[in-house]
C-alpha cells in the first residue's frame, strides 16, 4: 500500500514539474495589430493639434513663442520623424526646453539637444528621463533655422 501511495505521489510530482517547466513557445498571444503597436512605441507621441511651441534656453527664462503656421508644420514634421532609441540614457542638461501648447490647460514638455549642421538631434519627454528620441540631420538643419536662429 505504501508503495502505491509513494508511486502516485512521484507521478504527481513529476507531472507537476514537467507542467511548470513547459516551454512558452507553444503559447499564442492575441493582439489586434502587433506591428502597428510596435511601430507606434518607437515614435515620439506628440499630438499634432498644437497651437504653439514655447522655447527657452533656461526653463521659462527668455522664452520665445513659435506660433506661425509654417513653423508649426515644420515642428509637426520633425516630431513625427523622431524615433525612440533603445536602452536607457544618462544625458547632460538640455540645451533647450520646449512647451508644446495645445490650449491654456493642456501642454507637453520636452527637452531638446540640437546637433550641429549635418548631425542628428535629440528630444526627451520631461516625464521619462530614461528615453530619448532622435531625428535626422535634415530635420536638425530645419530645427537650427527654427530655434537657434531666434536666440542669436
């Protein structure tokens, strides 16, 4: 009788162990459109319905407001081209502070590092200081024209 109980417990233990160690390769995840989600996770999420952008070198000091239609369109293009970089970062203090203004109550803050002409540049959301978004040299050249030229 002890032998049967011992054998039954052994079989149950081995079965439990095998079940717990089962590979997850056979499991399936359901997602409406995983490609779209992963693509969206790699982009800087800025709502394109903003009315203006306030830019300053020191947060809130010597602030300029950019609100003309051509500049807003240029910023929309720059934001939509920014791509999330993998990993965590540790950045120096930002060169510029941006406030993307949607209306009086709704805005989004960003840090900005502008590269030299022909180099890429970087955005960082103020609420996520471990993630950066970079954009191309061409967009950097446009950003230099939009931002740095107004401070010189």
